[in-house]
């Protein structure tokens, strides 16, 4: 009598050193796939996702110009070279910089009319991009995912960024 081979789920222990490692690598792989969608969108406009994020933050700043350190603290991901990021945006006419008279080390950054126009122009495409990335998930699943990601990030929060990245509790059209 011939026996057919048993089909079992692959063992994660053979591929990953731990459940934590598997979760981290799944998160990283997901980020990589979703980032490709961002990259395609922003590439059409000659900017990076991080540059768009900086423009979006500057546009939303109700207090006017932001120091480079305040802007850096609010970015979704750290900019290893904030000066270069801002140089590129300034070269394209999207931001201006002003050195403080009181403290020459402090540089304030403002979004220009061209930068504001670009953010407005991109608004619908950015929403479409978000739907392409995660629109297949229902609202309950998205809220659960947001909660899990915040929980995973909690012990690793940057002390400088704690106040800069407020806990967003908007309903998002619920």
C-alpha cells in the first residue's frame, strides 16, 4: 500500500531563529513591498518619499517655519543627512531656509508656494497609493494593525521624537 506524503505547514524554526525574527523579517519584507509603490509615485515628481514627508510636515506646521531638528524629529523615518534632503528640496524651489540671528546653528525651514502646490497636487495620488498598499484590508483590521505596530514600537521610542509625533487618534472617516 502506497502512502501519499503528508502536507504540513513548513516549520518556521528551520528558516528563522525565533518567532521575533520571523515577525521582524515579515515586517521588513512588507515595508519593502509597500515602499515600492511609494517610490513609483514620488519618482514621477522627482522627489523621494522622505522629501514628500518633509514637505507634508512643513505644510501642516501651524506655527510657521520649523527648525531642521524639529522637522527631523517629525519625519516618519530618520533622515541620515537632513542637510542633503533640504538641499534637494531647496534646489527644486520647494523650501527655503533661514539661519537664526540669535543662534547661528539653528536653521529654520519653510515650505514655498511651489512646495505647497506640489503637496496639494499629490494629495489624491497619495490617497490612491495608500488604497493600493492597504486598501484590501477592512477598517477593523487596519485599526488592529495600527495598534500592534504602536505596541511593537513602544519600548523603542526616541526620546526626542516623543512629543514631535503625536498619537493620531482621528477617526479616518470611520
